[in-house]
């Protein structure tokens, strides 16, 4: 898995890589610029006017200068705007790239940028080298870049200029508001925070050839989960596999008026491969389940949890369950649980029960449920992750802080950010589908860590697949129906 390093570690990572391959920092900068231009070529952009490229004096600016040269070579009309004065010291590679610019490319001061004359802007002003408070001139430059907002796309190189790589931004700080952020080698931590969504825009990870193992040698507990990581975590079944191998799961969900949550979770569990799915529901609601999900069985009274390989608790459940019932359920259950929605709200009201939850269980709060569970509203995702991580280490539980790039805090202290998913998943019932997928993997004998990583990744991938068909019209049922394709995409049978 790709380790997410801090901005300060980038130089060490790059240096180690350069030494291993025997390449110079200039060659690595060239690779970065090539990866940007290759992505650009794949987008088939049609721009009527020129592309403006803002370049700073550091290596982020050097990337921009190399990009300007390569785009111009590819026939694109570019104009460079320097964010430094003649007396400013440039980084050596930036200076070299400035000298390598073909004579035909106009190079002007940032102050002369007229937003009406360009079709697109590339922001190569500041990257991971930003230190401390922005200086006044940098604020003016960022405002100048943002004067282009609404006139065309802004592509930020590595980071939107002004955004610190590892921290939550204070509201007062100006930052370039990118349409796309194209980040090198690994997503900088701050690019994954929900509070930065409006300045990061669409996030694109560009590979510059530094292998995951090189990241692993450096300190850090944050990771980025990608397709290649989840493929080997899957269990493989064989010719003689029987339905018992695929697990027996119980989903304790639903109440009058909220049976849809139970249906979605049950269908998701079946589509993920569960052998047997039983729903614990109010008896009055049995008919809707038997019609909507004939493959599922129903029980109406508390069951012996030993009969199941995994149990999900919460979707549409309501909060009428007594502390005593919940407490004795936790104490008598030994299989891992998935706890979502009202299951989490019950825990928020009775935090003394948390210590009784079976170890390895998976809790899946969205940001609102997270605030309720931890009793505070967090504005900084960094704080949220810190608290979540400590909680998981203390109670030996796994936590999925849901949203774009869901943050998975594991019982072993790692925090893993998911790469799959789409904005079209922000629709009712999608969280219930996740509960069904997770309980299914647990029931199939996946370790809690494998289950949570595979489950969150598949859920996002199925969302992408359904989203590409339905766009903003996508509903949770479409996501369930896309689960089979998410397995095909990973070549898992
Ligand atoms: N070998 C490398 O280091 C590589 C770096 N790359 C690029 O280089 C970037 C990092 O380069 P650098 O370390 O030179 O840093 P940056 O270019 O990100 O930032 C340094 C610049 O920021 C200015 N600055 C810092 N703090 C400021 C503040 N508070 N207010 C105003 N200006 C401030 C400095 O004066 C300097 O001009 C990465 O983000 C990436 O884009 C890539 O080319 C890959 C290789
Ligand atoms: N903008 C987004 N990008 C990616 N995934 C998203 C986005 N918004 C929501 N999701 C995912 O959709 C799911 C929504 O879950 P939840 O908020 O519990 O919904 P509900 O309670 O309606 O079922 C989560 O898994 C979350 O990660
Ligand atoms: K930048």
C-alpha cells in the first residue's frame, strides 16, 4: 500500500530514489512534467485561447516551466507568468528549466496577467515547500490566479498553491481554488480532507516511477488504498466450495417505515457473495422483506449469535433497543460486527457499551455520526483522524470515517484513505449498502482488516461504475447492482 508521507519527507523520498536509479533531481523534475503532460494529452482538451502558467521560484515552479516547454512542443499555445523578481534566487533546477524555455514562449510578470485572454491556467506557484504564513506578495499572486475563477479550468501542480501539505487550512488563508489538482507520487494528506474539497477540485494522482517500497522506508501511519492493494486480500474459492464457505450473516436492521435500509443491506450482502443472509426485523414488516429479497430469511426475536459468522447492526434500526439488550448482545457475541447508523447513535447515547463490542468489529460513522459518537463537532479532519486512530488502538476496533476518500482507522494504528468513489454516491441508502458489503466479507472469513479494506474499496468502485451509467440520477439500488461488475473489474470470481 502506498504510504502517504509528509511534505517534509518528499525531499528525502526524491533523493533516495535519485540515488537508487542514478538520476538527477532535474531528471526527476522532467519525469514529473512528462506525467502531467501525458495526463493532459489524454484529456483531449480543446482550448481557443492560450494556457497561462504561473511559476514560482522553487521546484514547483520548475515543474511548471518544464510543463510549459513540453506543452509548447506539443503545439499548445502557452504563456508563462513568473511569480518571482529578477533578484530572487531560483532553485537550481528551476533556473535550468527557465533557461531551457524556447524563445517563442512569452514570459511576463504575474502582475500582467489578464484573465480574459486565457482558456486555462496552470498553477505551479507553490507546492510542498510552503512554510509558515503566506507572505503578502504570495497572497496577491494567489488572488491573481483566482481572478480566473469562472472563466476556465485551473490545474494545480502537486498542491493548490497556498494549501499546506499536511494540515487543515485556517478559514482566513487564501488558496488557489483548483478545478483539478495533479499530485505527484502520492496524494498529499491535506488533499484528502473534506474541508479542502472546494480548493482541491478533482484529484489526480500522477505516477513518477517511485515505487511504493521507497515510501515504506520512511516513517508514517497514513496510507492510500488502491485497486492493486485489494486484489490479493480477496479469498479465493474453489470447485468444491459450498454455501457454508461463503458465510452465514445476520443483519439486525429496519423498523416500520425504514425497511428500505434492511433491504439494501441484505441485497448488498448477497451480491457480495454471502451464502446465507438472515434479517432480524420486526415481525409486522416481514412481507416487504420476503417480497423484496426472497433470498433472505427473517427472524423476529433475538437469536443465538453463535449461529452466525458475522453480524451487522444498525441500518434503519431506530433507537428503541434498551441498554440491557444491547449490552448482553455485545457480551454474548464473539463474531465481528459491523455497526452503522442507529447502532452508532445508540453507542453515542451509551458510550459505556463501547468496551463490550467484540474486538475487530467495524464501525462506519459518517461525519455527523462521528461527531455524535465522539461528543464534539470537528472542523479539522486531521483532529478527527487523530481521535479516531486513538479510539481504534484503545478498543481494538476498526472505524470507517465515511465520505469522499473515506478514512479507515485500523485497530493496528494505520489510517488508510480510500481512492475509489464518486460524488454521485452522496445519496440516501448508500451507507446501508456498505454495511451489507462489509458484513458479507466478514462472514466469508476475511479478517476484519481485509474485510474493511476490500469492502470500502468495492463499495466506492461499484459507486464509480453505477455513477458512470447514471450520473447524478444514481440511487443506492444502482450501486448494489454494480457490485458484480466491481468484482469483474478486479478479476475476482
Ligand atoms: N526533487 C524534488 O524536490 C522534486 C520536486 N518536485 C516539485 O517540487 C515541489 C517542492 O519544491 P520546493 O521544495 O522547491 O518547494 P516549492 O516550490 O513548493 O516552494 C518553495 C517556494 O515557496 C516559497 N515559499 C515558501 N513558504 C512561503 C510562504 N509562507 N509565503 C510565500 N512564499 C513561500 C519559497 O520562497 C520558494 O519560492 C513539489 O511540490 C513538486 O511540485 C517535483 O518536480 C518532483 C521532484
Ligand atoms: N462525495 C462522495 N464521494 C465519494 N463517496 C461518497 C461521497 N459522499 C458519500 N460517499 C459515500 O457514500 C456513503 C454514504 O453513507 P451514509 O452517509 O451513511 O449514507 P446513508 O445513511 O444515506 O446510507 C459512504 O460510504 C460515503 O463514503
Ligand atoms: K501548485
